[in-house]
């Protein structure tokens, strides 16, 4: 993985999990020291399974973030694109290649996978099946690339978080989430106004249902501030007064990495 060359020691062992949630649970349980999960894509938006799982678990923190350019490829043992009947990939990848698929494979059966890598080991079994993944994935599994790039937008990036059990040490960005005390007019305004009052720039906000009742949401927020700074310490103390539950995922720095070759 891209992060392994930049973050993990050379002696680190990489372990794959079938789902994002399983990777997070493994780190929470101490089976792994770190896990790398996608948090947001510039085209598809937030990765909901990552957000939902992080809200459910405790004792895991963002150690670092990085962005990678996304270049999708159609990978298959088929002799040509026309011979492909089924395409597997993660829902985000399918969405990011929607126009290309509609133009070149309008009748193909699209099947969701837990990740872009999951279908790759199975492609040698059936030449009528294809997968959307990175060219790097095709190289790892020694599979042919039939078309590349196939994503609808060239300016396509995914932001990843490196999660670990160690307490975060600080950084230029802080991510948190909270639920509201009540679902009434102005309930969300109070927490958000506080960032403006303290001159803290909020770079992202996204809501996810609490799964308790319709209209009840959890709000995920990114701000450009170090949680160890006095202004953020003040913000967090005030936030506790206006929220039912508050989670700080950590303060971290962001690196931009190149696509692995």
C-alpha cells in the first residue's frame, strides 16, 4: 500500500480484511496496530460504512491522513470488453465510472463488492467477469487491464485515515462527530456558530442517521485546527454543553501521495 512506504516500518506485515468495518474492528481489538480506511472521495462523498463504524467504536484515533489520486481500470481475463457480462466493484467505484459503463457496457450486470480489491483473486476463474479497481491491483494479481482510465472525472481523489489505538499527538486538522440534545429549530446552529465565533474554519460537515428515529442525525465535522490549541480546547468544552454525545477522532496532518506504480 502507498501508506506502508511512508508511515509503517519496513518490517510491518500487511493484512487484508474483507470489509472496512472488519479492518476497524481488528485494530480496536488489538489484532492490528493500524488500519487504513477511506473516509471521503471527491466525487462520491463520504464513505458511509467508515463513518458509521467509527461512531460505534471507541478507543481508536486518527494518526494521519493522506489523499491519493484515483484512476480506475477495467480488469478482466476476457478477450475483449464486449465479452464481459458482469462487473464487480465497490459501490463508490461503480458510481465514479457510471458514464463510462453506460457507454461501453450498457447491458452488463453490476455487482457491489466490499472493496475494489475483493473480486480480483476470482477473475481468473471466469473470463466473462470483470472488476473495476486500480491498475496497481491488476499488477499484484497478474491480471490484464482492458481499459484505463475509466473514471468519469479525471480530478478524482480519495482521502484515507490511518487509525490506531494510540492517542493522537496533534496536527493541523481535527475531526469529530456529535449528536444533538434535541431535534428542534436552532439545535444544530448553536454548535456550528461556536466555530465561527472562535475563528475556527470548518472545512467539512456531513450527517448520518442515528438509526434510532427518522430525522435524528449524527454530524461529522472537520475543522482546520489542532485540538491541543487553546481555542479548540475551548470549542470542545462548549460543544459538550450543546451536544448529547461528542467524539473527537483526533488531530492529524494530511499528506498528498502519488498513485503507486
